[in-house]
């Protein structure tokens, strides 16, 4: 998967034409306006057949990938009317909390034809009562700045333009290179040597970049590389905590994640595609292990989250009329006293300027609370903000080592996802 076909780049001027033909989607993937085709999004592990029908599922294309990783998703198309000629393009993706651009050269669209994947032609015909899948493959270069990048996949017909939101979330995790370790020997520590052996052998025999099976094998190999990275991360975290490595099992977390897959290996139909089920848990475990160790001592630990959130994991509001709900937790709860306060520090990530707001902690004193902040409570100009939350007693923070934190974005009125 080294050579990705460059997708057509759509300029803003193109997106502003023929607005009367643009079709938007609701949460069920159903067109709010009349449209010639139905569109929905599927995991690459789902086999799309001509008779596959619309699912009650997400309509946004959301891809989460590590730096140095390939990750795919499927867009399923179907029409119940006359045959439709479709032209598919991808507009450039803009960093949600910044100004970086995700190069469309790293996005590839291909048509799924039975078991093969063929380069997307300039246009193709969607037959009536026949579901067609488009594979969207994203490659994240290792030097890509972590964060969320947003844009659209554009599907044009003779009578409509359909915008399918596309979000690529780049994790601050770098996919290990293939030559970092012996894949088969490593997999044996987790009871996965059967799948690793099949993966390595088939990859050597399978024609690259032209079949769904090859994509499945490559994806499985990347999942095993994430398992190796989790083990290394566990060792690093144990060293930071001063744990005796001779008495520490760095495979314990990974074996727990792998257990459901190992339990199914006795089934003759067990396949390398089963490894995909552990990908999300592996990523979450790596991220958790990388949280810096803090010896809080006799101080409070605060956790903060904010809604409404976006696929990019930050809360989004508009200048002058935003509404955020903060969910806050702290421990140990018994440290709290009447008169303690919450201090919110909003740091502008572009200018580094700070805005402060304090709120009393309302009785009864417990280990959690909800705080609603609106544009009437705090004056925030359009920008990206890191929000720090401290529990204060007098002029001193009770949580200096482990305050709560989250991110919000304040947009200008009428601002697009491209910040224009």
C-alpha cells in the first residue's frame, strides 16, 4: 500500500455552486431532501453484497489512525430508482484545532468488485437495486501532527451533490515498523501464533493492493504491531513507577484483551480478521499507559469532561451563544470543605492568553458535580481553548499536580469547519 491514488481536490468555489442540488443527511443516513442514492458507512470487515440494504448506522466517515498506519472504511451506495452515474471526490481536510492540512494524496478511493479493489474511475454507474461499496483508505504519514482533520467526500450525480462528512483523527501513537520484532515469535507469547503465521504467509503470497483479502491481512498485521507496542508501553510505564521488572508481567494487559479471540481459535473458521476486534482496546490501553504518573500525595485529583462533544473529542460552540456542560470528578472527596471553589482557566492555544472564571462548589459536597457555562458567564473570543479546572481553597489550588483538563473550540458566527 505504498502508492495511493491522489483524489480530486475541490476548491471552495466549487463547493458554493449548485447549492440547490446539495443533499444533506440526518443521523440515520437518510436524505433530508430528495436524493437519487442512499449512502451509509460500514466497517471494512463487513462484506457488502449487491443485496445489502441500508443499515441504521452512522453516516459520517470517521477514521481513527496512528501515525504511520493505514486505515480503511467503506461507504455503501444504493439506488432504488433509475441507474445513476456518480463522480466521487475528496476535498482537502483541515485540522479542527489548528491550521494544518491533511494532504489528499494520502487518501485513496477504490471500488469493491466482489473480492477485488479497483482504482476509482472518473465516474461509475450505480445500478438500481444493487449496493456498491467504495473503500476509503487513509494513510497517515509518521510526521503528521496529531489531531482531528475534517472535510467532505463529495458524490456528484447529474442532479445532485451529496456531501458526506469525513473526519480523520490522528493519534499521538506511532505504528511500529515491521522490522522492529519477529511477528510470529512475539505472537506466540499471547497464543496468537496461528493467526500470525497465517497472516505472514498469506501476505507473501497475496497480490498487494488489489484485493479485500490483502487489506484484511495488512490490517491484522498492524493490529499485532499495536499489541507489541502495548507491551513496550507497559514496560516503560512500570519503569516510571519504580516497579520491580523482574516481578512484572508486561503481557498481562495484552493477554486480557486477546482472551476473547484466543477462545475462538478452536473454531476451524477462525481467521485473521478476528484481530480487528481488539484494535480499539489496544489503542485505549496504550493511551492509558502513557498518562504521566503523578504522585498526588495529599492533593486532589480532578477529572473533567465537557459536552457537547464532536468526533474530534473537543466541545464546539459559537461566539456569543455557546452552552457547555462540564462533568467534574475529584478524589479523595473527603478533602472538600464548605467554601471551596472551582477555578476554570481558559488558555487560548493561539495567543496563550488566559481567561479565568470561579464557581462555588455547591452542597451537598460529594465527589462529582456538573457545571453549565454559557456565553453570559464567560467572555470567550473565537479560538481553541485548553480548559484547566482546579479546586481552590482561598488562594491555593488543592489539585496543583492533577487538575482536570479538556478542550473547547469557539467559532465565529457562520464559520465553516475550515475556519472560513
